[in-house]
C-alpha cells in the first residue's frame, strides 16, 4: 500500500542548529512531493514542492528538500533554524494522480 | 492568509447531533478538499469536489457527507456525532483538478461532548 513515513515525531534543536527532517514513501511510480508547515494555531502552509526536474528544491523561509528517487525519500533541510521555525511539519505525497497522502508530522521545537 | 475561509472556527456539540462546516475556496479555485486532523489519526483526506462534482473519496465515514454548491463553496455535514469525531477539520482549495497545489483554510475545531 502507498504510504508516507516521517520517523521523527518530535525534534528539539537550539537556534542556529542545522535541521534535517526525514520523509520516506512507498511507491515505485510517479510521485509529486510536498512539505507543509503548520505554525501553532494556524493552518497548513506549503513550504515547497517537487514535481520534476532538479531534485534539490528550494522553498520559502530558507527551507530546501532533496528528492532521492533511489531511496524513496524527500528530506527537508534548513542550515540554521530560528525560534520562529517552531511548528509541525508534514510531508505529503501525491501518488500518480491520486489524492494527497500526508505523513504523521514532525513537531519541531526550537530552543532560543 | 491563504484566501480559504472556514466557518465556524470552533464548534462544541453533543453526541448524536448533526453539524455543518462551511468552506469558501480561494477566488477562482474549482477544487475543494476536506481533511480531518486528529491526534491519533493524523491528517486524513476525506473527500474532494471539483466544480460541483465529487471527484475523490478518502477515509470518509458514511455518517459524513459533503457537497459543493454552484458558487463553489462547500459544506461538510457530520451526523450522529461520536466522541471520536472530535478533531480539526480543514478545507483546502486548488485551481487544479489534480490537487497539485492546495491552499488550506484555518480549520474548524469540532468538540463532541
């Protein structure tokens, strides 16, 4: 079955630390990949997306993600986090032309 | 602000009751999606409408139904409510039928007591 896994449930970092959040999916066909962020009390916002082309995708607020097809992964990265990055991060995958499937989310807490 | 509006923001109701959640998509978006976010189930896709027609169904219970009206706003109807239906219900809209670009509303927090 098609699924999306985010293995880190809660990540705690200090400001200026580097961030990498994992996202893996199970599906051998065409995928479209997304990262969404949900700040406390707010709605989901699209951080970045990958459809095709350069597997290194740059998004808003200094985030980037790399699509590694051989590893079925789409990890989110940021070189230096800020306190304002405290939020929940969701990886989402569109398998073929089907509905968007979300991972369970990773809660990120940044300590000032 | 994504441009997607949802009302009400909060809803508290009793078991067995019926409620209606409303979503207005971004101007020009024809697709509307409904999601349920709960602590134990995470973010689950419920149903999609495109230009008034049901397009895709996810993990939507039979007690739940939705529709999209000619002005493109959508309503999610939840009936015979159970405690386990307590969750955040998000609506998202997209200009595409395939949902490649979804803009989420602020959500309606439903509490069933």
